[in-house]
């Protein structure tokens, strides 16, 4: 029986722990002592995933040393904290790590796999695709990508983690899976702004389509395959995240579109990864010579630009062939 470790007891980490508990015991690490106590004492994570009972097979801990006994470790911490968490975790070198954060590291412009490979010697894979945490935790059907450069390891991870309602599709395009997951968060903020500003469904559909072009353009420039970005971890995740207030990034955009202060929107325990990713993504795209006007608009809004002026600037761009 596989022993799973999950580093990060936010909504997504807790949901993954719920799913994996059907295949083996799960050790779930949280930095908050009250979250650990609640999970072990009441079988619920009231801070990040309230109202969902957690299986008995999940044991919460605040000690990263407990990850040493796990056969597979899922790392589900915010992208900007991945490097420091891995430095403290120091998992056994042979233990595969499945990276579940979606973002680009500030400063280095590194993808999460690149961060992990620079920090630890472990083999790594990426989990990315359309998946709202609450639905996964409740056992509703979900299809998602497991990307790993080592095909044999990828097959072993898929076999260990898959469940009847948690369908994993294996890929070797790690870069594509990562970029789809990172860029869609930024585009979801843009779609939320469209909703919050009352610009209509036509505008949202156009933004999703043109945003997908940006995602693909940037991904291919970084070495991804276009067909990966047209799959679950790219287009699939983009459509989901850009069309529901279950998405934290979409909700952030709605608030910006309504004129609410950014500080208020970012308050609270949940993290909207797109807020940190947007300026880093724009810097990385400029360095690569990739045009990403929607992502640039989101970064400008997060830096304090006017919603109306930013929207008008996008609409005033020169007309061009598709």
C-alpha cells in the first residue's frame, strides 16, 4: 500500500488528501497548528475546506520530518514559497515529488519543476488541470494531467494516485503542463474583471480565446508543445477557472472590476496565485520577446492602474488578422 505525503493543507492540498486516502494512508502537513488540531480532532479543515468531512486515513502534522516515511509526496504550497519549503522539508532523495503549485517564481522566472530541481535531487512530476478543490474532495468526477519527463515514473504515479472519479492523463510535457496552470490564473483575473465591470459574456468569450493564444505563444517560446496547451492542463483549466466564482483568481478579478481595494481582496488565508504570477509572467514574456497584452493589463491593474483606462487601452489596440 502506498503511503502518501501532502505538503500544504490549503483547499487543494486537503482535497488531494481526501482523494488519495482511498488508495493509502495520507500524512498531511500544515503550518497552522489550529488546522492540524482540527483535522485530527474533528475530521474537517474549517479554515480552508469547511463543511467537507475528511477520511479517517488522513493524519495531519506540523512536522515536515514526518514526510520521510512517505512513498510519494505531493507539494501543494504557493508557488513563491516552494523553494523555502523544499529547503526545510529535505525529503529522501529517492522519493518522487508531485508539484501542484501553479506559478512562475519571482526573480528567477523559473517554473516550479526548475525550482525543485535546483533545490532537491528528487525525481519530480507536475499535476495540473481543471479541478476545483471542493468538487474533488466530494468525489465528483475530475480529469487532470500528470506530467513527468520519466515515462516509467509517470506511469507508476498515475497507477498509485488514480481513483474512479479522479482520472489522470499521463504526459511527458512538463513545461506545457506548468505553463498552462500558471498562465490560466492570470487570465482568470482578467475574466473576473470583465464580470465585475459588467462587460458581458461576449467580452469574456473573446478574452478566453485571445488569452489562450497568449498562453500558447508563451508556452511554445518556453519549449512546451502546443497540443499540451490545448488539453486539460491548458485550455481545460483555462475554461474552468475563467468561468466560475469558485476560482479565487476569478473572484479577485471580480472585485477589481467592481473597484474594490486590492488589499481587501487579498486578505484572508486563501491565495490567488495569479496575483503573484502576473508581474513575473509579464517580465518573463518580455524577456522572451513574447507579446501578452491581456497578461500585461492584469499586471497593470494589480499595480494600481484604472480599470476603465486599462480596458480602453486593450480595446484600442490596432486591428489585426487572427
